[in-house]
C-alpha cells in the first residue's frame, strides 16, 4: 500500500471529475455536502464495501492479491475512523466518497477498482438499510426495557387503585397495575411495527448500480448473503429509489413518540398538586431558576413536545417522496437526517422515561381517595339492577336520577341508594371504598383476577418479544 502525498489529499478531485473541465463551486459543495451527518454510516459503508470486494473476486473482476490489498485498506480506514485519526479532505462530500478516497490512497490502483460495478445510488441505499436494521433493533430493545419497568411497577402496585378517566372526568376505579399495563400493551404494538418494518428493510440493493444493474459479472445474491440480508432486490430501478423503509420507520417512531407523549402527559398531570398521584425522584426532575419551590417534570414535557418533531420528520419524508420520478434523485439525500434524528430522540426518550417511571413514587392513598367517591360506583349500581331484571336503559335512568339528586345536595348518594325500592342496603354496600374496583371480572378488565391473568399474558408477551428481537 502507498501513502498519499499532501498534493493528492488536497487535490479536491470529485468522483466525477473526468466529465467536467472545472472543479465544483464552493457554493455547490456547501449546499450538497452530507458528510457532517452521514458519517455515522461509516461502519455500514465499510461493511458494504468489503462485501462488494468479495463479490468482485467471485466475479473474476478482482484477483486475490488486489482484494487483499483493498480489504487491508478498508481495515485501516475503519481503525482510523474509530480512533479519530481519519483525515477528511475538502472533496469528501459524504462518507462514501471519504472512504473510497482513503482506500484509493492506501491501496493505489487496486483501491481504484473498489467502485467497479457500483454506484453511490445502490451503495447509499445498502448502507442506509444496514443502518436501519440495527437502529430499529436498538429502539426495540429500549422499548422492551420500558415495558419491563411498567410490568415491574404494575406487579409492585398490588391492589392499589385510582380513578379511570374518560374525557378527563372520573369514570370508574381501576387498578394502578391495569393502568400501567395499558401503556405496556400500546408499546407492544410498537414492537410489532418496528420488527415488521425491519423485515421489509432486510433486502439488499447492492448490485443495482446507478439504476439498471451492470454488464459486469456481479453477484448481488452473494453480497446480500454476505451482509446478512434476508433477500436481494428484484428490480434495479426500485432498488435505488425505494425509501419506503425510511417512511415506515419514521411512521413507527412517530407513533411510538405519540405513545410516549401520552405517558408524558399523564406524568405531568399526576405530578401536579391538583392530582398528587405521583412524586418525581430528584434525579429525574428539574428545578426553577426563579421559583425555589418548583420540581418540574421536564422529561415528560419533552417527550410530549418532541412527538411533534417526530411527526414532522414523517411528514417531511412523505412530502419529499411523493413527487419523485424513477429512479434516483438527489432529493433522497433528505432521507437521512430525519431518520437519524428520530432514532436518536426516541432512544433518548425511552431511556429517560424508563428511569423516571422506575424511580417515581406513586401516592396510592391520594389515588384511592380520588377513586372512592360513590359516584364512581354508578355503573355498578346500574349493572346490579340489570342482574335483578331491569332493562339497562331503565337502570341507567334510575341511577342517573339518584346521582342528580345527590349532587343537588338533598341527601347523600348512599342514603338514596339504601332507601330506593329497587336497590337497598346491599346495593349501598357497593359504594364503600375499594369495592367497585373488585367487580371488574371480564378478560382484560380492571379488577384483581382479570389483571392477574393480564400480568401473566404480558410477561409471556415480553419474553416472546425479547426472543423475537434477539433472533431478528
């Protein structure tokens, strides 16, 4: 291998310099450069390049010594990038250019053959699919960690209960464990979507060339297998232009962000003095620069706020894709920043919310006091009347009238129920604290037996999803 001279490194030659008499304008380079953000694709680019080299050997395009020289150069580039000693040149508009330039400097004529039969179009698409595959697994692992926290807190909650809400109005008491697992099941759907998207991204575009394949004896199936892809492209035009997997990933992350926003909203509400259901650990809260008494749920608020950012990334990529003709267009450079940012923000959010929920203290006595209002047992009274033969609509009207009378202040709801000819003292017992929540018995319901069965199902689902993720 030969070391480059300073003149070579500073030459500023582009990958297309032979077609142009003059070099690119500074404004062009400044506007089109993607190196500041796509350098994170370096491990994927090097992996793809190694596979491409081995494919060129199988096709008889590179001989053994040439391949060894190029692969050794790729190893050195990998070491330089990992060690922070890689010297980027002004002509390095992206990580793909930078890697190829440095390999050519190190490997000479053999390095100049690295790009044989390959375009940056299929190269970039390959790198991005490799990145997406591993990034989505990282997100799934963080989701599973958050689900484990929710499960642990649900089991720990035991018989604690709180008001369930509709329209943000108290509705019926539910076990705290039931409420926490509601978020856990929503996250389970996120795991399904992320793994499904990863499966559809698991197709290698390498060998599609710029758009039409190649006249050279390439080995797309071999390089796909070499890189661990489950399949290989069927249409070269589609292979280099397809960014469905990016759009799908951004949708999955946006919806996951919405689920985290909902958790964040509840944390914000529950930690207020008005609710008083939750106390934040000092390590997962912030203070005020002016108000000494404040303890703020910033993690929850940012999870809520950044969901808009994730939705914006999805909207942006769909808008970019909607007007593009086949095949590759430079507009597709806009696929990376939103994907990278969405992954980064989601991973950070999952870790922060997991820590917040793991360390917060649920104020179960306040929860119970809020749930123990007799009005929360109104549905139990109506269902008792149904059990005694009253049509539900009539039962609803009877209990509604009792509630209205009690709210008018004429007498207590307990006394009204006790005195009602169709209800009586045994019905009044349903209004006692902690009774109503025990009466939810149907599958998936909020009562003790139903929640116990639900916990078992959730534990099995979490174990299954961990296996699915490890095997992906």
